């Protein structure tokens, strides 16, 4: 049990780095988009390559955030069915969901690698970046998604921790308390 907790702490540190990288790429994306909009109004002045920077920043942002989001179960999900199940049913459903997410990550790894090798001789038009670097984002995202999914399964089986975010539940509790308080005032 102790090794699983240490593993989870290490994975969460990696996820924190991924979120910082995702924020950096988000900042680059925002700045380049603002620059593209502003330079439209200046005649005879264009900053070439901004579209590429924005596009590649968005790609890396997506895969890094997806990897980190998988670690905290921040992926979208419908909990209506899950909440209606008994504890054993929730456990089985969580394992099925983790298996599908892990499969999705493996598909990213395999297909991303094939795509990166398929464009191994190409470079980007403006910045002359080798395209396999850009396509490697899918491989990296798949590795992080799969690694976090494996960690989530270990935490679920060994520690009994389903790593669900409690923020939604807290918001629902506060909303129910407010509705109850308002109902008491109206009576």
C-alpha cells in the first residue's frame, strides 16, 4: 500500500509539470492569436509563422493537458449511472472506463508513432521544424494518458481510491443547501 501512495505522489509531480507546460503553451497560443489579430490592422506588416506557432502550441497544450487531466480524473463523464450502482458495480464500471481510457492512450502511442515516422522527412513551412517533433506530441500524450490510467487502476485496486474529483459533489451540496435555505425562507 505504501508503494502505491509513493507511486501516486510521483505521478502527481509529473502531472504538475505537465500542467505548467500546458499553461506555457496556452500562454503562447493566446499571445500569438492576439498578435495575429492586431497585425491585421497594420498595412504591409505581417508576422509570418504565427499561425504555425499557434497551431503547434494548441497541439501540445491539448496532449499535455489530456495526460495530466487523466491523472486527476478530470475527463468528462456521466455519473448518473455510476452513482446508481452499488459499490462493487462502481468498482467494475471504473475498471471498464479505465480500460477504455488506457486503450485510447495506447492508440495515441501507436498511431502517433506511425504518423511521426510517416512524416520523418518533412519540415514545417515557416519555422523549419521537423514534423516528427510535432507528431511526437500524440505519442507523449498517449504515454501520459496510459501511465496515469495505470496509476489510477493501481490506486483503485490497492488503495480503494477512485480519485474522483469532489468539486462537483461539493458544488451540488452547496446548491442543495442554498435551495433548502431559500425554501425555508419562502414558507
